[in-house]
């Protein structure tokens, strides 16, 4: 009795299975890279959104301060409906009549 006779023959390599495994592995690597890229893009957009929100708030504060100073200096003003007033002039959103007093150039209309 020869001990080598009982050994199983080496497995037959299945070329189709090998190609499928290779393609699946390549796709997995690509999907992981896409996910990493998407996370990076989302982080970047979140950072930009926070920065732009801060800039908008700063712009609104600067314009509001300038508008108040102009109104206090008795420049011509206009009563604008809230829905026609740009967001940066929303100085009196507490008013019951739904209007804002804003600096106005009567010659410009």
C-alpha cells in the first residue's frame, strides 16, 4: 500500500471562476474608492456650507448696520413689503404691517 495513492488529485483550475473572482475583486476595490471619494466630497461640501453660512451672516450684519446708520442719518427711506425686501435688509421683521423701512434712492425708483 502506497500512502501517495490515497491523496486527492489537485483541483482543476476553473478559468471562468478565476475571472469572476478577479472582476469581483476589482469592482470591490473600485466601490471602496468611490465611497471614500464621496465621503471626502461630502466633508468638503459641509465645510463650504458652514463657511458660506458664516459669510452670509456677516454680510447681513454689515448691511444691516449700514442701513441702520443711513436711516439714523435721515437719508430718504421707503416702506417695502417683507416679500419684496432683500434678506439683508430684514431689519424690522417684528412689525405687524409686514413692511420694512429701508434706505431708498428716490431717483432710482
